[in-house]
C-alpha cells in the first residue's frame, strides 16, 4: 500500500508540474520530456546543428539533483555503482533516442501528450508496450546486463559535479572569446522555456519523488506482464493529473490532428516507441529513471544517458528525427538497424553458466 501511494504521488507530481511548465513557457505537451530535453541540451553543446533545438534544459539537471537529494537525505540509498556492459548500454541509449525522436518524445512525454488531449500518442504508447514486452520476453530467456560493482563515493559524485558545472554555464551564459561556448535557440522549441530557477526547482521535486517511489515507465509496463499492477497506477496518475491541470489552465486540446510537435503517422509512431521501449527494457529503465539514478551514483545510467545524447546528435546530423510533418526518408533504415542491434543483444547477452 505504501508503494502504491508513492507511485500515485510521483505520477501526480509529474502530471501537474509537466502541464504547469507548459503554461510557464515550455513547449506544448512537453513540460518534462527526458528525450527531447537531452536532445536540446546536446544541441546546446554544438553536437548537432538544429538551431531551433539548442538549450540546456534545467529539468535534466533538476532530475539528477533531485535523485541525489532524495538518496542522501530521504531514502539513504546513495550507492555509487559501475561496471556492467558499458558498450551495450551506450548503444542501447543511441537507438533508444533514435526511436524516441521518430515518435517525438519519451514515455513521460507520451503520457503528458495524452494528458494534453493528443490522441496521436496512443500509437506510441502501444509501441512502448510492445517493445517492453519484447524486452520482458528476452529476460525470461536469460538476458542480463551482468553484475555491477561498487564504485567509490568520490567517483559516484563526479556526474553531480559535472551537472553543477553545466548549470553554472547556463545561468552565467558561458562564453569563450568572441563566441558563445553554449548555443541557445532564438526561435523554435529550443527558445521556449520556463524560468531557469522554476524549471530546476520543479524538476528537483519530481526527481525526489521518483527516487523515493522508484517509479519507472518501463518498469510499470513490464511489471504488468508479471501480474503486478501497482506501479502502473503511476502512469494512470500522470495522465489523469496532467489532464486535470491542462483543463484548469485552458491548454487542453483533444484530437488526433494538428497536435503540437507531433505527427500522425501511426505506424512509425508505433515502431519508434517499440524500438525505444525495447532498448529501455534491456537497459533496465526509461530515461527519466536513468537521470534520477545518476544522482544516486549509478554510473551505468550515465553511460546510457551519454548514449542517448550521442543518439540525438546522430538523429539530427543525419536527418533521422521526425518533424510535425512526419518521418524522414532515412528513419526506417535507422529503426531497422536499431531493432537488429537490440534483438541481437537480447538473444546473445545472457548470463554465462
């Protein structure tokens, strides 16, 4: 019962604050999206040249800080770990991001899109369920990422120090010589954002509750295949509270067509999130969970998130990411390669006897 309570609270916090951040300036139906915001942050460092998608998102840093604060002062679970299948984790991150950018969102955004009335996200949610089921099936056949090992606290804190440095670069608008070291969009989604401190504070609250509850979108779906439904209450809570908040703020738009930063190509929405869901399942978590876990000292999550950032760079530099007009001509090939990689890993990455 206690777990159920925190799943509902965590989902409600994400749903309410996700909708509120849109009202305060974030892109529509994109109050908190781990994949989209990692993409924007990747662009801010110049790793892709999509000039409308470049901004260090404080929400990414806030989730890390929130995970750290909760693990140190609330759950007492700060425990640096490392060492499990870094190559696999990195490439799962790459293909997870490519899948997300074909769909245009991570699992959290899929649920927030539904909470904003965007029914085109239904195909993505169906794909997410299919991908997680495939990952669940591989696990039943023996798939594993192997054992982790403890790292020193000094090493476990390094990602937190890097996050602090990135935040300082954001608020002080770091410059080198005559050129900005950090890119920032002047138009498009990258130029749409709430106040830096508000975004950071809200994301920290979300991160704190996510770390306490251990909520994970992928885990919520995967647990249903084991006959456990308590964590899925968090998914329902996200959608319900986002819907209520969007209605209260007069920003709810029901329908399938002309939804903000979304396309209505159902097959590709399904396949994009199916690939992402499979990669999330094989990596043991959705991107939101991985960001929170970075704050708890999980260096394996750092590798996965770095893979996602590399995937964002590849997706935009090689024209793999979708737009509201739909997918690109190269996206199907990237998805096919991603499925081949993930299935190969699922089949052959088994615990040795």
